[in-house]
């Protein structure tokens, strides 16, 4: 007796249809998005989508892929939220709308801190999913790393990531530095989007990512100003690395100097934008 033939849609055809739908919605990377979603639904590596001509989308995978494409194309939900994960340096992190999706630019914060001395006390302020704190602890287990956030929901996500990755990071529910003990260094990707830029953001960001982690007043610097005002009274903090928006570097550098940091430099991202301000106290 012959086994019944497996019926379904060839993966290549399903992929082509998804690419068309996602592109029509105005998404920037329709092929990549469709491939990531289909590979996830089928439980295969992306490469197999182009090499396995016999690969089919069948059974429950049909509905699951249709739903994923709808979320991407119609709701403009970020792929990372649909998949529920995002890679950051050597780690794979769980992500959801409780926190911002980790971006490659934030890896610069980790790189700045890799040069700290053994045992340094480092705070990832506004940790969100825990990405920066966890990546730093993964690469520098000798450091005393903590992560703070004003959102308890974001901290729940960070704690879950830390537990799954078995990384020993301390988590603090705090508004900026209120109640935070002595530190040697602070890393932060604070809110830095100006309220006036709200309408120019992509739907993926505006509809789905937490606004409290994005917006910071008329020029986007309200949170940074408040933090640096606190740091003026915190000489224990010798190093500060802040992720900032386009064009904010000169103003943030002035604020850092006023807070007592006298050695200031900038780290550029892949687009050559001055993305991270690094401020140190030399005395």
C-alpha cells in the first residue's frame, strides 16, 4: 500500500506571494522578511528555502504563515516581534512590545564597556529587554553588571532573558539614578526621539514599540538632560556612554561637560552617524 502523497503549496510559491504582499505594504526588506517568517513557520534554516525544491507549506503551516504575513503586511508589526526573538551580538534574546527591539547601533555601548577594568560596576540604564547588560556580562563575566528600567514590564522581559541565558545580572526598578548605589560606569540607550518627529517614524516603530522608550520632549533630550543633571552630583561615575539621535552630539557633549565630564569622544555607527557619546572624568 502506497503512502498518501503530501499535498501543499511549494515553498517558493508561498514565498513569492508573501514577498509581493509585504512589498506592496511598503516594508523596506520584503524578501528578507518573508524568508524569516517562512523559515520560522517551517522550522528550517533560511538557506533551505532556496535549495530544497520539494519543500512544501502544508497543514497548520499554511494558516500560520498567512497569519505571520498579515501581521507584517497589514499591521506592519516588526518581524522581531512576530518571531519573538532578536539576535544581539552573541546572544539570541526574547523580544516583545514590552521593550524596544535591540538594534545593531546599541552594540556600540557594549564595545565601549569592554575596556573597563576587572570588577567595574556597570549599569545599563533603561535596559529594556536587557540586551546591553546581558551582552556585556556574556563577554565580560568579571564585571559587576546591573540593568535598570522605569518599566516593571520591561524588567520582567529582561529577567526572563537573563534566566534563560544563565547570566548573572542584577535588575533594578528605578527612574534614572533614583535609589541607585555607587557605580563606575553607565551605559544607556535612553529615549531620544523628539516629539516633533513622531509623524516621520515608520509604522513598525510608531504602532508597536513602547512610546515611553522612544520620545523625550521637544528636542528629544529631556531624559538625557535629567540624567546628566543627576550625574553632576555623582562623581563616582567615571564613564558614561549614551546612544543619541542624529545631530544631537554637540548638545549632549556640552551637557556632559557641564556635568563634570572632561574627556568626550564619539563612536560612529555603520552609517557614519555620531551615535554614541562617550564621556569620562579624567580627575
